[in-house]
């Protein structure tokens, strides 16, 4: 019984999993804050700016595509 308790006490597999889980939660929190916070008082988040940039690129590519077919 003493040997079994000693093995249980010295087993660090679960501790490592918990540490990784805590690191993952911390990273998710930081990324969530960074991606959804507004920068410089502009009122738009980083994700909104990325979406707008892709929309602009898409519009310009569609415009160029339609001009080349004319």
C-alpha cells in the first residue's frame, strides 16, 4: 500500500496536463482580448480591420477581373 501511495504521489503526468491546460486558457484569454479590443480609440477591432482589408482586396480583384473580360 505504501508503494502504491508513493507512486501516486510521485506521478507528474496529471500535473503536466493541468499546466498545459492553464497555459492554453491564458493564451486564449490574451488572444481574445487582443483580437477584440479597439486600437487607438478608432472604435474598430483588429478583426474588423482584417475583415475590411479582405473586403477591399476582394472588391479590387473583382473590379480588375470584370475589366479584363470587357
